[in-house]
């Protein structure tokens, strides 16, 4: 009886060991998106989830955990087990802006998180309520100057990428409009369409279909270049506002100490997906520039973004809170 008990225990131990060593992935994977459905991060996560699920042979569940400018969902991932089953489909706000603008941030992107690969990046579109009187950037600036603190613009939340772009625009243009923060792109756009706010800066993926449908009007694109698939929208630099930097990126990030083999596998599959004609066409149709870089390249890019925002944030007078 004793011998049988010992053999039984050994068998259970081997079974437990075999289970612990089971190849990754052997169960569904969760993408945490730190914003509500409908925004650039959510769109990117769902675009990537389908091909990545097929490549890995496991379901990928996109879970929206919105709030506090993306920092709530990010904190969840930073504290998750580093086993490759809980990943952050991140945007620029919570990774490269929050460390500059939030005093008591609950995570350190450099210590608590690990970059895998950037899916893509885009400029912001300055979009306005369809019933708003201005149709061009000079007209918008003149209108707000003539109506100080009577015009509102929306953002995904305090200290997010489009909030900072909006404040930089105010500083460069010398205008005084009111900031209205939301919990993400979806609620922001809903109120913009309804006329509760007058303009916003958001991703092409989030606003261009509404522009085509006549629910919004596109005033300008941040940066020096027009969008290839919407080249009737002028670049802000064309009206002398090239100093207004703006835009965002999205990519996959894991908790720190996630095994290198898992990071490498995820990067390889993302890179292969981004290189496919189908994914590139899907991204480019939404004015998302495909990237698919290595973890090391993504890490260096994040560092450069941190430096950019450390320099830019003080210009409009924003202070960490």
C-alpha cells in the first residue's frame, strides 16, 4: 500500500511538472486595451487579434479597461503574472506621456513593462462638429480668438496624447478654448457628433468614416504631410502650425520578466502579420502606418517619445498632477 501511495505521488508530481512545462500558449490570451471601444487602440487591437490568434492557435480576447487616461488598464498589466497570457495593447498616452504628466504613477514603464512590437502609428486629425462655423484652420483660429472660452475641445482624458496636442495647438495659435476630458475616443466622438463640444484631435481611424458620412468635418492633419488616403485634408504646417506635434502609436507590451521565448514568438508573429498584404492594406486604409519593429527598436522608440514629451509638455504650461 505504501509503495502504491509513493508511486501515485510521484505520478502526480510528474503530471504537475508536465503541466507547468506545457508549451506556450495553451489557453486563451488577453489583450487589455486601456480605453473604451471605438478608438485607435481598440481598433488596432482587434485588427491584430484575428491573425495573431490564427498564428498562435489560441483565442485572443480584447478586454477594454478604460479610465484615468489609460493608466488603469496599464496598471493591471504591470501587476499581472509575466506568463504571456495578459498583455497590454498600448497607446502612447499611458506609456510615453503619463510618466511625464502624472506624479504618482502606479507603474514604471521601463521597469514594470516590456515592449514587444509596435503595430503602427498615425498623425492626429483635427476634426470638428459638422455644424461648427469654421471650415479651415485659419477660420477656426479666428473664430476661437473672437469667442474666447466659448469653444470646447474634447480629449480621451487629462494628459493623454490628444489633450497635449490640443494644449500645444492653443499655445501655438494663441487661442483660449476649453478642454473637456472623456474616458476615451468613443465617448469623445459621440459628443462631438452631437455638438456638445466643437472640435477634437483624434486618429484617422476614429474620425474619417464620420467625416465621409457628413457627421463631422476634417479641418487639418497634424504635421507636415497630408494623409495618402485623405489628401484633401490640409496639413497643419500648410497654415503655419507645423510646431503642433501630434499623433499616436499602438503596440503590444508585456509585463516585465515575461520569458524571452514568449516575447520573441509574439514579435515574430506580429512582424509576419504586418508584412502581409492583407494587414498592410487594412492598416493603411485607416491611415495607420504599419511598423512591426523588434522589441529593442520599440524600446528605443519609447525612449525617444519620452524625451519628446518631456520637452513639449512645459510649453503650454501643463504641470504634472
